[in-house]
């Protein structure tokens, strides 16, 4: 009986070998930029206590209400319900408190990279397992830091080569001082329009009125257009903070659009909130990344009140843009030496030479499944190796090897004992010529 073939879960893609170059390219840029901006790497668990996200992201958000993957409980784990992490900010805050990072020099600047899990309806650019890189700065309220974090992301997008048609949408969502008044005004305004808004917004009206302003349903857009704006109702501190953020972005020449309707789908934001998206994405369907301040989150998790800001970028969406814009990905530097083997005895000797060169720090490769000289030299060319070593029956017998310069085809027979010395000599000559 033919067995049914098992597929990966819906919205959970494999990352195949030919795609790895994109991931490596982005990762190299992220690591370099994060280090030069003074961020240290943190790796966080893939699953955490469900309460972390319920408390942090907010019980009434889509992520917590509908999108978390719960792990099955075992009998010893009666107490905790674990979930696959839908994001990493709550985990960073947990780690900050758990490891007493408040006693470290402030602010603590950390970055992360890894998979996140959300049970969303899979579609273009929206997956159930997707990767983010993100950075968080904990322990400082300075508004210049908000611009600094945006600058880091912008420099990464520039280095990748996709910043040209992007824009930073930005807003201030207020703080615990001004929010109650803003909420009141929004509730008052919406009380007249209950019948005109979508069912989701009717629910939001009762549990999370601020998010009424961020609805993307066409039915709600005319109501939103005349709704009170947060930005007109900010307290003095939030207003001043936001002014400095915008002035600094101007100074840094980072393009931004002030979007007074931007709220974002996570409840922990205070003051600055922003998203990166394509200029042509007018319906705001797919952001490449986003973030903001979360000055109350550490206190909410039982720590001392500590201001913080961060953002996360969606890696699959960045890769989509790289492909769309046909950005050239730099090739990996191939092995310096390709060892060609002709015959059974040569295979053994070839492996020995590859490992010997490798130990000397000279990148070497071979291919044992191809047998012809032509095919193997073809592979050496494809790998852009400057040298090939050719081992046939005769060379095995004489304990020699043919050293071939792949650029001009010049060949020389050398003693096997001299391989490392001769290759180093040749590499030195190339470097001098350069
Ligand atoms: P977020 O807006 O939920 O923010 O996610 C950030 C980015 O992750 C999005 O802009 C998008 O590029 C990508 N993303 C989200 N969901 C999916 C999905 N289902 N499929 C593919 N990509 C997706 C956060 O996660 C916050 N933790 C950001 C933050 C850090 N705020 C402060 N610090």
C-alpha cells in the first residue's frame, strides 16, 4: 500500500539550500551593524509561560486571543501553560528582570534573531512560523534613543539595498498619563457610530478603544477619518518627547510619514510607535518591521519602572523585497583549492589532502561522486577556486600531485609533501599581485 506523504504544516516553510544565501547575507549585515551600534546578542527560549504574552502583549490582542500555539501539558507541569513564542520583546523583558540586568550599566542594548510562531491565516508574506531579528534598549527614556533604534534598522535596510521605496510610519500613542483622557474622547466619539463599524470594532469599543483607530476594514475608514487623534491629546511630556524624536529623524534624513492612526497590534506600546512599509502599500497590509517604546512593561512584569524601546523586522518579508528588487547577493568566497581525484586510491588520498589543507587554514573542497577530470574541473571553476590539485593513478604511485592554476591552466607536478608550502606560496603571489 502506498504511504501517504507527510508535508510540512501549513504556513511553515522549509528554507532550502538555494535560499540560504539570502539568510546569510541579511544575518551578516545585522550582526555587523548591531555590533557597531553597541548591541549584544541574546538567545531566548522558543517557548515560554503563556502568561508572559497574555500580560505583555495584551489579552485582547489578536495574537493572544487567537494566534498562540499551546504546548500539551504534562502531569508535572500542572501550573504552567507553555506556548510557542509569538514575539520576543516580552521574553527580553523577562530576561532583563530574571538576570538582574538593572544592575548592569544602563541602557542594556540587546539584539536577537530567530523563529516566532503565530497561528495566522497563511498567505503571501504571512506565515505561521516566521523569522524576526530585533533589538531592544532597556533603561533609558532619552527620545534620541528612539531615533537611534530607527536609524539602526534604516541602516540595515540601506545596506541590504531595499530602503529606497520604504517609509517609516510613525506616531505617538501616549502614556499612562494622557491615555485615559484619549480613551474617553474616542469612546464618546464612537458611541454615535456603533452601527457603522465592523463587528471587530464593536468588540474593540468594549475592550480596547485605542485600536479602533487602527482598523483596516473599509467600513470603518470614514469613521476613523473624523475620529479624535491621539496626537492632538498628548500630555506635555509625550508631546515634547515626540517632537525631539521627529527632529532627530529630520537631522538623520530618515524619511518618515506621520500617521496619527498608527496604533500597532500589541498593547505594550507607550509614546513612540512606528512601522516600516513600502510607499506603495497604501492599505498598510504588510509591514517589514515595527516597534516602539514600552515604558510600562518592565513594571508590569514585576520589575522596577524602567523605560525601554525596540523593534523587530520580518526576515521573510525582507527577502521577498530583495528578490523583487533583484538585489545582487555577494557570492560566498569559495574554497582556495579544489582537489580532483581520478580512481579509488585517489579518493582516499584526496580526502587526506583536503583535511590537511583545512587544518592549515586553507579552504579546500572535493567531490567524490564525480569521476571525470572534466566534470571535476568544471566544479572547481563553479566554486571559483583559484587552484586545483589533480590526483590520478600515476600521482598516487609517485607520491606527487598536479598543481593547476585555474586562471591560466598552467600545471606543475609537485611532491605531495610540498602541497601546503607550494599552495601558501601561490596564494602569497596572488595577494602581492593584487
Ligand atoms: P510585530 O509588528 O508583531 O512586532 O512584528 C514585527 C514584524 O514581524 C512585522 O513587521 C513583520 O515583518 C513580521 N511578522 C509578523 N507576523 C508575521 C507573520 N505571520 N509572517 C511573516 N512575518 C511576520 C513585534 O513582534 C514586536 N515584538 C516588535 C517590537 C520589538 N516592539 C518593541 N520591540
